[in-house]
C-alpha cells in the first residue's frame, strides 16, 4: 500500500513541478491555434477577394494553417521536456519521409499536385472542366482532391494527381463555349435557301455570339439514306452564367427557332426511311 501511495505522491509532485510548463504549453498551443485560424481568416477575407483565382487562396490558407499548428506543437513538446523526442523526430525526418512517401505515395503525389494546381491555376471556382470521364463545375481545391459538381448534381472528388497527369479540358476559362447540333432535311430541299434560313434563325437569338472570331457556321455535314444533314455550330458567352442549365436552354431555344422557321418556309424534316422489298418465289 505504501508503495502505491509513494508512487502517486511522486507522480503528484512531478505534476506540480511541471505545472508551470504545462500551463505555458497550453497557452502556447491556444495562442498558436488562434494565430493559425487568424491567418486562415485573414487570407480568406482580405487576400482572397483580391485574387483572380480564389482557389489558390483557399489552398494557401489550408497549408499555412497546418504549418503554424505543427510549429506550435513542436514548441509545446520542447517546453514539456520532450526535447530529445522532437530532436529524434527531426533527425529521422529523412528516413521517415522516405517511409511515409513510399507507403502513402498517392497522398504525397496529390498534395504536390494540389500545390502546382493552386499556383498554375488551370481552372477557377465555378469553371466547367473535364478530366478523364468526369465533367463538372469546380467547387473546391484542397490538399488531396478537387471537388466538382456534375451537371446532374453529383459531387465528385477527383484526386489532384489525376487532374495533373491527364489532359484537362476547361470549357469556361476564356468565357466562350461552342455548341452544335445536326438537323436533317429532305433531298428535294433548296439547299441554298435552307442554309440562309438556318443562319438567320440562329442570329435572331440574342444570347448567341456573332463577332468576327465567333460566328455561326452552317454547313452540309453528310448525305444519309433519307436526309441531307446540316451541322449548325454557334458560340455563347459563358461569363453570363456558369450554369449548365443556362447553356442548354440557349441551345434548346436555337434548335426550336431553326425547326420552326424551316417548317414555316415549307421545308420537310423526314424521318429515317426503310425500304422493304418483297420477292415472289
């Protein structure tokens, strides 16, 4: 019984001796974590609005916050008498880095890829991008992955390394996006008149661009068994809205306008013709 009492007394006295250091360590941790949060909020509120690409600010704020917290934790451990422990950690950092890098190479790869994406800025918030088979709007760039929302409402987390290694398509970075569709007319149609009606119909839509470098193009695409197929290509300004619904609604209006004007002018839009031959025995 005396041994247990002496043990707890020694433990209590040791705790009292280290109480000032423990108190200071807690204060350092508290202040350090507050400074970390303060830097993160400062970047978010002051620096982020001034940057063209807000994703870079989000990524920098995350990295800065983690670095400050790690420094504060090491300081607190040193203060509590774990100097040898922290020294051994720093001394073995090379070996530890190799082991962790080998075991978690995908995490390290995605982290480095995130840094490159944050500073290279191949996309911004709300940009419509395509990576591999994923098409969606950028919502967030963090330490490991990029969050995109697909047009059908799915939230997809794409590893940063995958984006960096594969071709990346950004549909909205310069504000212009081209849409196209095909319409088939009867072989007896007046091709010249049809081309003019289609071109004029597209031009009537105010949201369709008609500039020197972004003009509507109407051309004969192919000759099928029952129709002459025309391909219509037109441009829209994606800066007006990043919504895929908005883009598709313009496309729908254009198609409807072209079809209505062709029908009013007496053009025939035939369906696929199937020829059936009957042979007598």
